[in-house]
């Protein structure tokens, strides 16, 4: 399933590579540590994630349109022995990116496909929901390596599916 999503977004992004100005397009690959916030921090521990972002220049100024897809997973803590559980989110964003020297600011919005899964001696269960998602962040880039902080949130109808965390991100920007 994850591989199919990556292939789908690669095809989705391919038309954008041809319209932006020369030398202003990038493909960012990033990993992150996800630190839960709010009520979610009472349920899950620190998680991990990754993303792929298309970055497309649209003016002579250092401003970009972005399209991003990612995966984040946070494990449920304090479960009985022999049980496991996790929250996972697959966010898909479109957004705006601005560069001020080596500082970068991002704002994105989209959807998140959230899942809660648990298993134990009595069986397993899972549930999913699609939710509105947004993210804002700031980062510092040095020689195409980017280190940043980002707040991500998915707002759902059901409080159980609200996933909010701060991501400490490390990525690499490949010039296209």
C-alpha cells in the first residue's frame, strides 16, 4: 500500500516539473521524530515518520508551491503485556514555501488518512478516518541539508482521531 501511494504521487507530481523556472525545483526527502502534543501525549510516546515533497519555484523571488505526502507512526504507551497499539497518519499536503537566505518557512494544508490499530491476546481491532490536516514549520538549510521544526495537526470529527505533534525534521533537497 505504501509503495502504491509513493508511485501515485510520483506520477501526480511529474507534470509540475515542466512549468516552473529553471533551477528552482527540488525534491525533498525527509525523516522526522514526532513528539505528540495535547491529549495525544497522554496516550502515545514519541514516534517517527518520513515524507517526500515536491518544491516548485513560481517566481523570480525565492517562493515555491509544494506538494507533499508522508507517513507518521506513534506507538500507544502503557499497554498490558502482550498487547500493542499505534496511531498512524498519512498526510497529503499542498502549500507555500518562502526562503529568506538560509531560513525557510512552510505553510501547508490538505488531508490526513488517520488509523488507530491495536492487538492483544483477545484479538485485534482498527479504525480509520480521513481528516482535515495542516502544518506550519521553519527550517535552516545548509548545502541542501535541511533541519527544521514543524507542527502538524489533523482535525477530525472524533476526538480519538485528532493527531497533533511537533516534528523535528532532517531532510535533503535534490535539485531537479
